[in-house]
């Protein structure tokens, strides 16, 4: 395997946890790292561990100082009553984003990991970098939202803008609109934000409509692909490939930062999209192609959402890394996709089976039967009867999104 990619790991990211019953659970990180290690796909020379936490100065690239201080105070074991009373002002008293002890340090660790990944790539130390704990795209300058306290992607982009004057293409494939990143750069002509997601008509955060295209100097550098509920693989991938290819060609970025929330899967409990593991094999491959076509290979990948913790997230996030390093599994899946083979014809070879030692280790802990293969058995995902109607609506939205390119 080539050594042109690094896997960034900040151990304190695992402390970012809202509670045992909260869907945003860092067990996702453990499961995915363990899966990659079982494959032998995380050799020591590609493992890049950092103990840094983002400073207040670094966080202030994307967040207000009063918000940073509020997060710090609410991170105490027992915050002062007046601080608890102010938590609603900063979006940190909701069921989805409640304050918790150690919150600031854990969130700052996530930011540091994403900035480190961006720095390693932009400085030329690595061609690709993956910070799986990153991707907290809903945080705003003045408040937390949607499980996100600090917006690590936005801070990393700001760092690249200030340090390297880089033109950044941000690609968000989470099923929820990447609202925080979009609004922070809505008037910046040198940061292009692209988000494919379930339409905000039915899903948090209720934004990401096709007419959101930027403001002032940033007009034309914001793209949204809101997909209809129950969209399936073919339509999602058709819209993604055709639009992001044109966006990248028109914007001509110096670097790509991508967010890989994997909650558009049919198994995910927090959305209504009906895709399979196929999109999580093909989307990283498409982004990889774009990086080599337009940025000389400069590509930073982050994690994000994903709430089927056992059956979906480990496979989807592992496939991002396997794509980055040209692992035989990713190459095999790419060749089958290029040949137009249907998932029903897969798996076609033992290399597409998950490592037995990983299955044996985690099956007893999993609340459901773990999948044995990298791609899904589609007989377990019933087809949607309105497929042609949904595909037609998505195709029309895609055409509107990129009509000015």
C-alpha cells in the first residue's frame, strides 16, 4: 500500500459523548478502527496520533469568544447556576445537544484533529488525510446544534484560508444538510460548499434548499442537492456524480475537504433515505477521482453522522480509508461498480467478506446481526414502489442546482 495517506487519531475524541442513550456514540470510532486493524489496513507508518487540543485562538477562527467561554464553563463537573441558565442561549440545553462534563476539551480535541489533517495535506506532508472523529457540521459561530459543539470542518477551512490562501471545496454527504459550514462561508468566493442530503422539508435542520446559492461575493459557490425521502442508490449516485463533477471543474479548488456522514442508509433510524452500502463505496471513490483531477490529490476526509452504529458506520467509514490507500477491497468494489454489476451479483470473492475475527469479537455486543460482507444483501432492504417518481424529482432538482455552471 502507498504511504501517501495518514490516519489522524486524537485519543480524547472518544470523550465526546452526550450520554449512554444518546445516538451520537463514540463506539463508532472504536468499531471502525478495530475493523481496519483486523484487515491489517492501519500500519504504524500511516497512523498519525496527536495529543493537541484546539486553542481558544484556533476555535475563534469560526466561533465567537463568548460562545467558547460558555462551552468552557458548561464543561465543569457542576456548572454554576447562572451558566446553566444561559445554556439555552448557546444551544446547549436541548435533548439533542446537552452540555456535559469535559465537553470543551473533547470538542476541542476533535477540532485539533481536523486542523492537523488539513495542515498535513496542505503542507505537503501527506497527499490524503482522514480524521474520522471530525465532521461536526451543524455548529454555528454562536451556538451548538445537532450533536455538534464546535465546527471542526469550518475551523480547518478557516485555517487553510488564513495560512495558505487556499481555495477549498467542501463536500458534505451526510443525510442532514451541512448548514453550519454553509452559513459560515456563505459569502466567501474562495470556499465552495456542496451538500447532498435529504430535503429539509422533512428532516433536521430544515435547510439546504436548492435556491441557497450564497450571498454577496459568495454567490455561485454554494450548492445543495436536497433528495426526496426514500431515494435509492441509483438516483442518489446519479445526482451526486453528475453535479459534484461539474462543481469541482467550475470551482477549481486547491484542496477538497469531505464530510462522510453515513446516515443516508436504509437502516439509519434518523432519516428517510433508502440507500445501501453501495453509495458509501462509490462516493469516496468519486471524491478520490476529483482530488487527483483537480487538486493534485489533496484530500482531507472527516466522519460525521451515522446512527446504525454496528451494521453501517464501521463499514462505511472504513471504506473511506480503504479508498484513500487504494486497498484491494476498495479497488475490487470500484471495478465491479465500473462494470455495472448489481449488488445482487455480489459478493463475488472472499476478499469482500468482513474479517471473521471482527465479526466474532463484536457480534455478542451488537443488538442486531452483523453483516458478513462489505456490501448489503439487498433482499433485506425492500424496494420502494414510487421509485420512478422519486428519481424524476431528484433529477429535476439536480438540474436546477447546477444550471448556472
